[in-house]
C-alpha cells in the first residue's frame, strides 16, 4: 500500500445515493442464526458458500468486492452496501492508538457489518509488516531485511504466531504481509521489505512466516489471513521507469522476459500457495507493457489456474486507477483480469457504480462476479468469521508482552551482521572501564524501527514503546562501567592517556516505498561527519549502521575498526547490545550484496565491497 491517512476514528458523512442494484431490504427471508444453511457450521464450506451466494443481490455481491479505508467510510454504508472489508492504511489508527482503542474500533465496525441483511462479517486488514506495527505498544520486530540476514525459518514461524496473536487481540484477522519480493536493486525504497536478493532465501522465510500467521488452521482463534505480495515482479523494476509522483523505481516497469520472471520472482508465490495462502495482493508495477492489475494472463492463467490458487486476489491502494485514464475502463479491465476485491480505498461509491454499470451492460459477466465473491466468502468461512466475527480481545494483555519482546530481542541478535572486526575488538568486555557512545540514532526508537512503524513513513523519537540501543548497552555492561553518551560525539577534555573505546550509531532516516527511492544509498552527511570526528579522538571505533539496505561506505570503512550492519531492528535494541557484548554470537549473513560504489548498481558483481552471504563470527 502507498498512502498514509489521518489518525482518527471518525469517518466522514456522505449523502451519496445507493446504486440502483443495492442490497435488497426484503425482510421476508429468515435471518435467525442457524435458520439458513450458510449459517450452519456443520455443513461443508462449499455448500455454505453456494447457499449464501444464491441469496445475494448483485449489489451485495459487489459490496463484498469492495475494500474501503476506514476513515473514508460512512458507518451506515457498511451494512447498507454489504461491504466486504475495511482497512487501516499506514498510520490509520483510532484516536486512541492503543491495543484497547484498536479492539474497540474494529469491534464497532464488525458489529455494523453484522447488521446487514445477510449478516456477512467484514475482513479488517492492516499492514502488520514487522509486528502489529500500527499499534502503539505492540512489539516491533526487525524489518524483513534483518530477518533475511538471520535466515532462520523456525524463528520466522514464531514471529508469525506472535504477530497473529497481537492482531487478533485487537479484533483484526487480515495481514497485508508477507512481502515476497525479490529486490534486485537496492536503490528501491522497499528493499527492506524484502528478505533477500536470493529467491530461495525469500521463499523459505516467507513461507515460514505465512505458516506462523495462519497457524495449523485458519479457523483457529489465534490465526490471521496472510497476504503474499506484490504479485509479481515488484522487486525487479528498473531505475527511472516509475511514473508515480517523484518515485524513481517503485511502481515502475519490470523489464525482463518471462523466463526470468518465472525463475526469480514467481517461485515464492508458488510456495506460498502450496503453504496455504488464501489472499494475494497485486503489484503496482508493469510487465510486458501493461500494469499488473490488468494482467489476465498472470492473475488468472498463471496464479489461479496454473498455480491452483483458490483464494482471492486483492488490489493495492488505488492501484487499478493507474490502468487507464478512464476509471470505468480501469474497473472493467482489473476485474476481468482477475482482481476479486478492490482496495478502493476512498471513492467506493464510484467503484460500486462503475462495476454495477459494467455488469448491466455485459462488460463484466455475472460469472466473473460470482467467481470473485465465491472466493471471498470461502476465505471468510475458512477463517471462522461467521461463528467468531470478532477476535480475542481477552488476550489484549499479551500485546507487547515481555515474552513477545524477548522473541523480538532474539530476532534482533540473529539479524546482526558483522562486516569488519579489526584486532577482534568485538565482542566487547562487559567489564570495560568506559564506553563512549555517540549518534542520535543510538537513542531513537523511531530511527531503529524505520518506516511502517505507527505511521506510513515512520518517524523519529519515541514513536512507540521499546528499548533503544543505548538502553540496551547500559543494561549489558557491569555496574562499574561508565557509559558516556553524547549525540554529537563531543565528550569534552579527557585526562591524558585516557583510552577511548567508542560506539557510533548512525543510519538512514525512516522512509517507506517510493519516498525511499535514491540513486545513491548513503548515510546522512551529518552522521558521516560525526564518525569522522570520533575517529580523531577514539582509540577503538565501532560503527553500528541502521539501514534498510546496504549503504555506500567504501570511502570510510577502512577507518572504522569494527562495523555492524544492524538493519532496522525494531523496538528491542537490547538485541544489538547482546551481540556487541558477546551474550549472543554474530550469526547473521548479508541478504544483499554490498556494493563498493554507485557505479556498481544495480548488480554489484564480483568486485562488491562485501559479497552476498558475507558475515564474520566475531573472531575475524
């Protein structure tokens, strides 16, 4: 998704009329629970789906195909139009951004949906891309780039289970994750959403995470619906091909042949389908001269027919609008191509009207509508929403719990990659006499968490609960050790002969999607100046780099005694301290080739600064 929304739970009112084929208000049919076959949990799901589908009007069917952003919906429209889903975009929190505030908001939306003629429950979706990351107080795991460095499928499955548990505690059952992109150019602002440049590593980690989210059965009370994204080839777009806003590569053109598309980018989806994926999100990108949302060959022939995907296909945020200048044409082409549910996300009356018109004039067949709605309903039944439409709010005490944070801390430690370690400086002795720590990034939860954290683009400072790297360092050392911190690295006059062991924490400022597209991924000049200043006064200089991708450091790295790629570790900075002080070993390896300079991009080759898979153990 690609838009942020206001942090409010108050929806605007609307006086827009119902479409001419709106849901019937005929109350002559029985609606009591258990009176109709589709409400009987003892029946096979396919029988329940067919019974419900036969009872639906065209308006109700199109309502199920409509996914609306929660700040844009008129509450009365939820039942009146029989909307299929609501979502929170990045930053789309309730006014009370707390686990309780989220649970209350979603419960109210779901209650409204159940008041519709047929009582079909909503799917509520969020981008819980590294933990339940819109919610203040939820645990924030490392972004996928770090988890790719850890390369531990068992860890990924546990992270998926915890993320699902925190989601259902807030009454949410649908996660727009995992990203199964295979990024081939680190200039892309979504590089950190990908696990690795290697298809095999992406596949094994993404499928493990999907299994964790969905559990042994989707009907389990602590399972949520996963959404592999963005189908297909979003990681292979070419620099300078994007036509969206000021983006340079995000949402651009994947200019490769079908063999490469199938070899590099398709396998994670095949594996996800085999692992039980029931929802897939389409990419903004283009291939073969056509936007992916209009690609009937890929969406229907390949995904649904060849791979055997029987779940539903959902669009990205306003993505079908990019197909054609005429909105009606965009609606027709996307639905006929195989999009089952459209993330409108705001002008939902326009979408409903256009799709209704298209069916009435024969541009979209009723069979295509029925196929889409059948897929959506099937997944809702599989999730058990008709029996348990809410979540597990009694588990709300577990959101951000100590046990969940311990798992995140473990993930952080495993994700750290040691790039340089002259004189075996690392690990540090916890009994060291003094440690001089510098850099604003050392004491900033927002910076160490990156984008998609509470808001779409992320932010600086105390955006949520957690432990900074500085806090982790202070907790790791002996009580007699002096930890001196200055964000600018200015420690005043020291006694002659004072040995200075220094830790500089530097990194990229938070960003998301195309806002992170940069021709030369670098550290901010101010951060490099800080490290240069410290080099002039420190005997041993350790540099920890926070970033969503490899950054260009070859002009400086020879002056740094030890270098750690910490990626975007999330809320538990003590995991970084664990490897700095040897509580945990360095085991992470590079998920992306680290280029020597910008001229090597997009493919650094054999002369890279550090090769794919590189990582020291702490003794080199």
